[in-house]
C-alpha cells in the first residue's frame, strides 16, 4: 500500500496511467499535457536514481556486481542499462530483486514531484503502477493498450532490439489484461493518432469539472 500521494492536499486529482512497453503511453501523455496536466514519469525517476550518486546506484551495483557497469568509463562508471536488462528480463527473481530496491526510491521521487506541481491534475505514468502500489493513491486509473503484433514491431523499431530482445522485455511484464481489468478508462492505441485523440478527449470529459475548470 502507498501512503497518501496527495500528501493531504484536496485540490489535486491524480490519474494513474499504465500500459505495457511500446503500447504508446507517450502519445497519450503528450495529449494530456496539452490539456494542462503535470506528468510524473516513473521511468524517468528510475533513470535519475540509477545514475552515479543517485539513491539506487550503490544498492544496485552492490547487489548485481560491477559487471553491469559501462566499460571504459571514468569512475564511478554509469550502470549499463542494457547489461542490467539482460539479467533481469531473463530472470523473474532478479527483476523482483531490482524492483525491491527501486520501487521505494521511485516513490520518494514521485512524491517530491507531486509536491512541486502547480497543476491540479497530476498524471502518474508507470508501467508497474499496479505492482508498485502507486495505483492505490490515484483517483482513477487509465490503461493504454495496443495489439500485440503492433507492440512487438514498435519496440523493435524504437529501441533497435532484435525480436528476441523485444519479446524478453514484453514477456517480463504482466499481461495487458491485468491492467485492463483494473482500469476505469482503457485507451486502445492500435489505430491512428486521431482515433487515440478522440478516446483521450472522451476520457478527459469524465474528470470532475472542479479540477479541469470547464
């Protein structure tokens, strides 16, 4: 369970948005940003805490070893996310161990960003929104989905992954059906950008007027 993400504030409306890798959350988040939301990206928070000097850097290196560090880099060498990914996405237990380190630290970073936000509508973007417990502090949950074959193709193209690398990452995540079952709003991002925009506009109108101001 997550403590009150609003930190006692009653003037905030929190949207938790989730979706598996390469399902197109970024497009939906940009549409919401144009509506005036403040977006908090859990993955960006993970990157921030994993850099040398970040709160997760030392615990991760201590747990997984110096083999995950970038070669030929000045000390302290950055974590090579591709090397770390090759370990955790092929081993569910290793992934759980990594998340036990990062989830509490990401939560601290998210609380900081929420406290500093000026918008009344905050969007928390996290693939592991449900698993981390962050969903429990949100007013509503949105899930962004797409057809599996589109997801695979997008991931291979976007990250320059082989099919094997892409499938490892997709298969390491809970199925989309689990997110859909928990979500109040489901955005199907398999089609055109215009089709996605229509779905987002319809979902936006369901946010209480008190927060969206019209």
